[in-house]
C-alpha cells in the first residue's frame, strides 16, 4: 500500500507540471476550462455539496483550496505555484454565499499589489487540474512547500466522510 502512494504523488506532480507547460506553450486557448488568476472586480465565495461534504467554491462552482505553507493572512504561493494554483483575486469586497460567515471573508495584498480573497485567514486558490465544477483533484496534494486542502464553511480543511462499512478493497 505504501508503494502505490509513492507512485501517485510523482504522477500528480507530473500532471501539475504538464498543465503549467500546456498553458505556457499554447497560451490561454489550451486552458480555457482551467481557472486563472484573474483580477476580477469582485469574487464570490459560496458553499457546495461535493463528495468530500460541504466545501467552499467560487462563482463558477470551482473548488477553493488552502495551502498549509501559508500563514494566516499571508500567501507563499507565487510564480509556478500561482500558475498551477491561481489565487482567487478580488479588487473589491467579495460576495459571500448562504451558509458562510461574512466576518470570515477578507482580502490580503499580494506581493504584486493585487488583492487575494481569504476565508478564516486562509488565502484561497483554485487548481488547474480542476477543469470543471465539482472536481476536487487538488485535495491532499503536496506541492510548493505544503499540502493543499479544500475548505469547509467553518474555514478549516475538510475531513472526508468515512464509510461505516468495511469493503473488500485492495
């Protein structure tokens, strides 16, 4: 079981690198479905029900992630990291969906001067590997100095629901 886990991580890192390469080589035409770090006037943070439970998503239903390497109110994701994990940006106060606390939503200033949305102090990101709403392909990935997790409405990393039944899995 340990061996399969060690194979999955390099494969995930390779997929992230290939996504970044596709964007660099083919430009925005190759990645139209993937999220980008836009400097939108306003952003939306809302709740959606996914396989992991209730999680934070953006206005298009794309999963929002936190990076464990970030400190409260400070992003450490720049350069290649921000290409693969585009920050959720907003020039103005974000719109907050039902089920979330307005007091937990904020913005920080990034090193490029643009504002990034935070929830419960965690800077929020999307993942280029999530090409359509409902995907959580970035969940649990270790990359760019930390681990990536989707956030719950409480502002903490989501704890996946465990099945009470025991299957004959592998």
